[in-house]
C-alpha cells in the first residue's frame, strides 16, 4: 500500500473519531438542558417562595390578604384525598396485577384486559376528570367530594400500580412456585405466602411513584369541580356520630395543594405569586422525596435479591 | 363401657377425621374460587374504566350534537359557547393544541433522542446511574409547577428577547412542555436501543465503524419501532397536557398558527369551564364533553399510528 493511502485512511479515522467526541459533548449538553431547567425552576421558586415558608403558612387558611394566606385546607385536603386514593388503588391494582400474572387463563378476556391497561396509561388525565364528572359526581351522586377526587386519582394511577406489580411478580423465578405447588399448596397459598411477600418491594415502588403522580395532579381534580377557595376543614375522620358520622369527611368539599397553587398563580398580584412559589416548593419537595424514596427502594432491591 | 369393639371405634374416629379433612378441602376450594373471582373483578376495573370513558363522552356529546351540527363544530372558526352570540367551532381550540404541541415536540424529540442515544451508546456507567433517576424525577415534577415556571420565569425571559411577546403565549408554554416531555421520549427510546442485540454493534465495530456511526446507522434503525413509540407517547402527552397551558398560554380561544400569540387549547377550555359553575345538563356543560371527545379521538388516532408503526417495523432478533 502506498504511503499516501495510509495517511488518507488515518486522516479519515481521525475525522470520524472527532464525530464521536463531538456527539459525546452534544449528548452531555442535552442532558445539561434538563438539569439546568430543573435547577432554574427550583432556585427561582425557592427565591420567590422561601420567605413565605413559616409555621403560619402551614396552619393558616387561604385569605384575600396574601400575607396571611396559608395552605392549611390544601394540605389537609391532599392528605385525605391520598388516603382514599391509596385505599382504592392499592388493592385493585395489586389484585389486577396478581390476577394477570398468576391466575389469568390465556384467552381473549385476558388479552382485552392487558391491551386496556396499556391504553389507559396513555389517556390524558383530564379525560379521567370528565369520566369522574359524568360518573361519580352526577351519575352516582357522590358530589364534588373527597371521595370523588380520591376515586378519580385511583383510576388514574391504577395502570402504574398494575404494571409495577406485574413486573415485580415476573422477576420471581418459576422454581419458587413449583416448589410450593409440589408441597401441595393451593394457588392462593402460593400467592399470599410467596409471591406477594417477595414482590412487596417492587409493588411498593410502583405505589409510591403512583401516589407522587396523584398528589401533583391538578386537571382531573379541577374538572370534577373542586373549589379553589376553602376556608374550613372537613370533619376530622372518626369523630362524628357513629356509625355514619365517622365518615362525614369523605363527602366533604375540599381543595388540594396543586389547585391552591393554581389559584394563586393565576392571580395578577405579585404577592400571591410568592404564595404560589411557596406552595410549589412544598409540592416539589414532597413529590421529589417520594420519587427518591421509590428509586432508593428499587436500588436496594436490585442489590439485595439474588435468586 | 359401650359395646363398640376396638376396630369399630377406630373406624368411627377415622371416618370423622377423613370427612373433616374432606370438608376442609371443599371449603378451601370455595375460598380459592372466591379469591380468584375477586382478583378477576379487580382486573376488570380497567375495562370498566375504558367503557365508562367511552359511554360518558359519547352520551354527553350526543346531546351536544343534537343541538349543534357536526358541520358547524368542524368548520366554524369561532369558539364562544359562553357568550350570548354562541359559536361552536372546535378549530380555534385545535389550532392552540397543535401549535403548542408542535413547539413542545420541536424541543422534546431532538433533545430526547440525543439523550437516549448518548445514555445508551456513549455514556459511562456512572453517568447513566446518575442521569436516569434524575430524568425520572424531572418527569415527576407536578405540571402545575411547570406552569408557574413557564408563566413567571420563561415568559419574562423570552420578553427580553422579543419585547412584543404578550404575557400569555403558546411559545413559553410549549417550550416548558417540551422539557417536561423529554424524560418520556428519552427513557422509552433508550429502552428500545438497549434491547438491540450486542451482536449487531459488534458486527458494526468489526467493520471498522466508530461509535457514532454504529449508533446512527445500526442501533437507531434497528430500534426504530421503539423510538417511534416513544415519539407517539410524547405527542400524546403534549396533546393532553393541561395545566402548563391553562396557566401560561391563556384561556382565550384564538385561531392562530403563531406561537407568539395567546390561545386556549382543548384542555385549557375544559379547565376554564370547570372552574366556573355551569348547571349540569346545559349546552355549555355538554361542550366540555364534546371537546373531551375530540381530545380522546386525537390521542386515539396517534396511538393507532404508533401501534401500526410498531407492527410494521418490528424487528425480531
């Protein structure tokens, strides 16, 4: 081979390798866009809102005077709605996941359910709001209550819980089931004594991620007609006249954190924007710490389990 | 003493014992059946949800279309159901949705794809370990927070560049929405790329290709169906996104293709109506279901396209 050819090839290799380096830099820069946006968002909100964060902010009702307004009714409302959501979404989601993995026969009904779960995950959240408005609020007469909001958000996060449950169950080796069946265990004994305990961490991850999503959801809760200005608390759970009064809180009107933030954001006065920033800060810290917890559990799980 | 012999007594005991065991087994059988049925019911809730969505949207829209013709709905260029001079043309809301989604996708698709290729083919293990959870968290930030950011941080920033930009505009909402969608696009694309078998890459390297050439000419085409699915997911997210637009793009229906203008989207209109107090069963109340039906059909359309793309380009290894 001639010397010039070799030089030409080397030059070609160098120029191609340069593309490698260039793309590595472009990739890092693209990641940085995400990182920087998040940093800007967080710092901007912290600068605006940190001044408003005090104990009073958590223990005051919203008010027409921005300096006295707080998020008491919002965080109480969010907590109560989340209780209903968890109570509905966890048994239904885990049950559905267990059914699809352990029980379901291979037939058209199972296929239908599986396709459905995938498609539901892609339905915009505001459509769930419309479903709840037609079905829960007017169809079943539950009104614009904590129960309606909790059930709506439960339907919304059901696909998340189902998918997480299925993935956790699928990672359990078949030998575990076979061993239990060989000892004469029934299906439910295998499920309750082996499958559920071993998949618990994975299911928990999915539930936490789902709840973090539900707590930040605004659109479906606005659509069912949640109020934006609430200056009272629902009756405390389990305090009313038994037996019916114990659950008074569940049919009470309410507001939640993201709606409170929306309300303050859409006002023209800058003082209310500070309140919105403070509420946003609380919301972000809450959802991020839930997500971080889920990621940590998954990480621990990945390291610990060796079948 | 009773007159029972020893053998009789043993028989009686074992019979009692056996029938007791049989009874327990039968009970166990019933319990198994009940549990299986309960689990089946839990799984069917998802189907019931879909049926519920379809029935509610169609039912209320049916009442709507008895009073407003489909032709008017699709061709009228004004959407003013809450005014005295009511017009019911979905076009202004559709244009708002399309413009904001286009802006968002112009941000999310290039950035999301680049990040996916980088994380799957270039990044060292340590970078990936940090970046993936971070992106996941970026996707977990509540959208109302992004809305606040778009209205009170990005818009003022853009106004320094374009002084004539109004306070509510599709551009800043779309840009922030794009950032929000990046994690969805990048994580699904990356999963698709990592599913490409190592042998394909090794073959490419053996032919003397560089990393970049392998990533662009071998891995990306091989993972095309998954990447297309990621884009479709991104489009669905953009079309259905609500709070960023309701906060930062305004709630005034406006038939425009210019992202520098304020305009309402389908989702923002639903929020606007829900914030007011509309009597149940009125025509204005039914408009949000007609708008919701349009939105649902739009996302269904994209999901079907995604399904077809996946089917057509699916590669089996």
